[in-house]
């Protein structure tokens, strides 16, 4: 039965136990790739140079994932977990913004969290922003680098038997020196860069070798630095999906990347839902400008695409999630659900460390 995707139940599908990937394949580009175009083709991600066309432009998110999860206890007892995802100031004092898990949370609650090396840091809940969403003081954590040294990698809760190291939850181009200039300096007027609390997972499949092969084929690359925040993975609770509101997420373009995207004559392929949202925000505003931007754009079926993207690379997403809805807006919901059903039949691996899909109109 055809559906227009207006309701939350429209985005349900059955995923058998054991199909959620707990670790990435090695090498990264050896994962499977479903190509969804006029039909369904089953390929390997390393085949990408053969599948794409000379003159295509891959637009990638090279944001770094922060070690930003902290666990500890309240001063009166009871476990607490923080997922720190931003920073700011209240009455001139530096504060951190975090999703907080714990019982009896209220302003003024104090406690201690422990770092990877056993270092203990005091915290105080300062002001509540929403359900489980707080501004807080972390006494000795003054910078993003301090937080990264202290915290642990924020792997999704469905990954519970990961055996690799933290680098496996970072993209290879985040680590490449040639691209470090895309990150703005902390002196930027619109605020210091922070980082992401989840990986731009569509980009996890690339290797240095594959990037070189794509360049040799005449396939270009451009980078957007979008800080993936909790808005990307918080559940959609509205039965009518159009009532859902996204939390804002920031992104940054260097002048070189903005000019490259603006002037590209060939097809643009968005790598990941964060890139789709960034491009749609920019083109919807009328121009691709460098510098800091922020978007609360929620893309779901019925959205009119402004960026003219000619394809998107993405993973297989959680049911009822905003990223599945975005993918359905581009691919068509019935077409996407048929592809997911085929992926289950064929034994694809799902979610962050799973296999990939290339959607072409």
C-alpha cells in the first residue's frame, strides 16, 4: 500500500536480531553498497569509482567526534551520565550543555564524573533547558580539548560489543592533515568550534586509497564541517511527523569549499544526511556562503529539494528516526522501505558501523 509518510508508524520496519553491526569491516571500503536507482544493485563500497561519473562532486562532512560522554555519581548517591554537546556562558560564567541521565535532577545538584585516566571532575547542574537537557558547570574542564581528553567516545547505545579503538568511529578525512584547515579557529566571532557527538557515518566507509582512486577518476571532493548534535538522533515522538522540531546544529564552510560547491558544474553527491541538511539550508537561503551557519531544518517526505543534489550516500537507519525520514524524502518512502526489506533478505549490516546505500533519482 502506498503511503505519503505523514505518520510516525509509516517509518516502522522489522529488523531481525543480529543484523546491527557492532564493528566496522576491515578495510572500511569492503562493506556492501546497495545502489538504489531504477532498480536495486548489490555492490561493494570500493566499487564507487566505477559507479560514479567523471565530473561528480562528493560533498562530505569532516567533523570530528568528541569524546564527550562522562559517567559518575551525584553527591547524594545515584548514578549519572552526561553527554556534553555544547558550550556557552550564563552571567559571564562558562557552562556546558549536556543531555543528563539520572534520577531527581534539579538545579544545584552536584556530583563527580570520572575521566578515562581516573581523573575526577566536579559538576553542578546550573539551568534546565528541556527534559534531560541542562546547562552545567564542569569545574576544571575549560576547553573542548579538556573535554576530549576526559570523556569517552559516544558510541550509540545499540553498539554494545565494540572491540575496536576510538579511531574507528572517526572518518579518515577528519584525520588527514590536508583537510584540517576546514575547521574554523576558536577566534571565530560566532563561537568556538565544538565537534560532533555522533559520527557522520556515511563517511566512515572511505579509505585513503579509495579517495585517491576517486580523484584519479575525475571525481571531486568538497567538505562541510557540520557539528552533529543530539537533534540528529533524538527520537521523533510526534504521531504526525510534520509536528516534529529539530534542535539546531551548526556547520562551517571555508571560502575554498563554498566556492567549489557553488561553482561545480557536474552532479553533486551528498555523503550523509548531515550534508543534505547543510546543502538544503544553504540553497534554501539562496546562496552557498562560507562561514558559520546554523540550521533547524527537518526534512521529511513532502520537502521540496532546493540544492539540486544528484544522489546521496547514506547508511541504513533506525526505524522512526529523523534521518530515515530525510532519506525517504529523497528516495521516496515506498521505494526506501522496499530497499530495506531487500537489505534484510540479503543480510546487510545495519546502522552506524553497517553497510551503505547510494540513492540516485
